[in-house]
């Protein structure tokens, strides 16, 4: 199991290693609304083109 920082690091490495848009699995957003906002900013800065976020209770 990877924590948020490890996932972000892997996403960054993948995005910088390829010349095609990268869509990342963002699980359920990693917590509260504030966490989701931070996660989206972090993934954008990492170079991803889009995110998949699960919608479940």
C-alpha cells in the first residue's frame, strides 16, 4: 500500500517519462473537500492531464 506522497511521486515520474497525456487514478480524493482541492492542484503540478475520482460512500 502506498501513501499519498508515494502516489504523487509515481504520478510525477510517469507524467514526465511519456509524451502522451496521463490520466491518474485519484482514488476517492484522499479525504475531505480540502484534501481533494489540494490533491487536484498537486496532480496538476505533477503534470497529469486528468483524474479519475471514485464517487462512493
